[in-house]
C-alpha cells in the first residue's frame, strides 16, 4: 500500500464523553479496567456523533465534507490504511504517478473533479475513446474492417437508444447485439472494457441508464491524487473496518474493532460486493429487498496491465488506442504511451479479467508482452522494463471494479437509494444515476445522500 498507516482526528469532533452505554452500578463487574487501560486495549466506546460514514472513497469523503459544511458531526471509518478507495495513484511501480484505479475524468462537463483539477494546475489531456489501431489476433485489420467496426459501434448505440425492454423480454446486452449483428469488436468497449462485464451479463436497461461519458480527460498527476487532495482535510479513522451496524436501537450503533459508536444515521459507501459478502453484519438483518439488491449489482472487473517499454514507441503515438480482438472475449486494449511516458497500459475486462486475476501477475504480464511481441515482433522483449497487474478482485474491502446490474435486475439501484428505517443510507458509484461506475458519480452520490440526511435530521 502506498500511504502510511495513520489515524486522523479533528479536535472539532473530539468531545470527551466516554460512557455511552452506562452499566447500572449493581451490575458492575469487579476489577473493572481503568479508562486508560481501556484506551490502551482500544475497546473504549467512542463519542456519539450525528452521522457515521462507512468508507473513505470518493462517495464517503464527499458525504463527510457535505455534512461538515452543514454543521453536523460525523465519524468516517475506513477499512484500508489510506483514503480514496478505488481512486488510488501510486508511483511505487514506475517512479511516476500511475492510477491503479480510476484514471479518466469522465463526463468532464458534469464532473466536479474536473474544475478542481484545472484549478490545481493538473496536466490534463482530452482523450475520448477511439480505436486507432485494430488487430484481429496478430493481423492488422484492413481499413474496410476498421470502418465496419466503427459503423457497428454507431449502430449499437442506435439500437440501444431505440430499444424498449418489455415484460419477459431478454434484457441481456448480447440479445441486442445478436439482433443488430454488430460485430463483437464494437461491443468490446461497451461490454468488458466499459461495464467490466461480458455482454450476456449486462442488462440492456442498466446500460441504457448509463450516460455517455464524453468528454473524457486523462491527468498526468493522477485521478487518485486528485481525490486524496479532495479528502486531505477530512478527519478519517483509517484501518478501522466497521464490522456491525445495529439499527434497532435509537439511531444506529456501529461496531468496530476499536469500539462502538452511536449516531442518528449511517451512510454506507462500501461496494455492493462487500455488502453481499456480509463484511458488515446488520442487526436486525436488512429487509430482503435491500439485501437482495446487493446480489443484483455484482461487481464487474477491469484489470490493468501496464508494461514499461523503453527506447521505442513501436510506431505508435502517445494516447493512441490499440485494440486486439481475440477469441471468446480474451481481448485486450492498450492505451499507448500516455503523456509520452514509457508505458503501454493494457486493459482486460469482464470474465477474462477475473480469470487473469486468478492466474496471477506473472501470467498477466507474460500475456501482455506476448501479445505485443505477436504484433510488433519479438524484439519488443528487449525493450520491456517494469510491469504490474492490478488486483481489485483481491482487495477485500472492494472486491471488483464497479457494479453492473444483472439482466432483469436494473431496479436494484433504485431499491438501494431508499434508506432503511430512515437511518441507514447507501451511497457510491453504484448509486450514481447516469454517472454510475464513475468516480465523479460516486462523489455526487455521496453529496446527494448527505444532503438527504441533513434534511431528514433537521426535520426531526
Ligand atoms: C481498474 C479501475 C479503473 C477505473 N477507471 C475509472 C475511470 O477511468 N474513471 C472513473 O471515473 N472511474 C473509474 N473507475 C471507477 C471508480 O474508481 C469508482 O467508481 C469510484 O472510485 C468508487 O468510489 P466509491 O466511493 O463509490 O467506492 P470506493 O472507492 O470503493 O470506496 C468505498 C470505501 O469503503 C471502504 N470500506 C468497505 N467496507 C468497509 C467497512 N466495513 N468499514 C470501513 N470501510 C469500508 C473501502 O475500503 C473503500 O475505501 C475505475 C475503477 C477501477 C477498479
């Protein structure tokens, strides 16, 4: 992990009241430890706050800032030893900032991070996806094939716009592709590289609800660094997973390894996969509608395989898009030499990305280098430097890239946007409306839910 383990407390929220659940004197056990001993063991009950927030990714940090601005007290718990969640820039692999998670500032005209990046003097490059180089296995596609692929891409979006899913209709994106006979190359971006899922696992309704994300910008300093900057002043308790949320008590009580805290409401920004795996126990259990919705929003997968290529540009220009179509969705896309850095950034998505994660980093890196050698010649091997593979599936408190609704289950997003008992609220990329799956969308979701909580607490 990049960031040092740290606990950040703000004096503003640091009221010293330690006895939240007083034990009647007649039931007091003998030899009670002192407050100091309890503190040492980390078992002390923490002070009450208005709101507990679970997760310090884009959504959780945004919720915290919104609550703070409205004058509400909060405690923000983060399971990892850093903030940012899936927004994480690291220079430990290549000596330059590299985004392990989100990288493109999508929908820049609606993305709150974009003006902040501009104001911070970030180096930004406008980069909308456009296949500059298309290969079928090792053969370069002809101009006619490239034109056919682009026409198919346009046709796919035309079909999507016109499509109405009726009761009992097949809601899988693959059904639409079959009808439109759009070649699979066009669907590679729509499916594995965009939604992180293969087209038979993507709901047409869900896909329709997702916005077109142009214009897209790429930053040299890193999207993760931008989110870290956004959250830099937010008090966060790092390395503190919330284990349990009790909600039959007045308000809620959140149990962590460091103690229990009570609040009037909780905002939970953990991914639906984390919730489906029951990393947080709810007591009593959540209603079936909500619990079921976690399973209807499984995480798609996008795996990055950046490889350093030194001393040659392989005849490619910085930011070229190169797509290699293979069999059975074993496709790979490369973002070539962004900002003229010595990096070919490979991406695999959907089921293939999960398979690659299981095979491990060495297999992933070999796969990428072999594909490059297959196209540009074995000489490429001499130019290969450092390489790595991201592993979001193995990140216990994320468990995938981003959520995509199961076919026929797209209403799960609306279900989770309803709070439970007016005190457990959910937020995150999976509840970001048209900007679903994006980091900017996650922030807007966190802000919107926090405003909802502020209004509700004010009305009580
Ligand atoms: C490889 C990859 C590439 C991507 N590319 C882009 C891109 O180019 N552009 C873009 O906009 N988006 C992209 N995304 C998506 C984007 O990163 C996410 O949509 C966004 O960062 C999600 O933010 P979030 O706050 O909803 O969730 P998260 O970032 O997952 O934050 C939730 C936090 O909750 C914490 N948590 C979970 N359980 C607990 C618990 N029990 N107690 C305490 N804390 C807990 C987690 O550790 C995590 O930090 C990409 C994602 C991946 C994985």
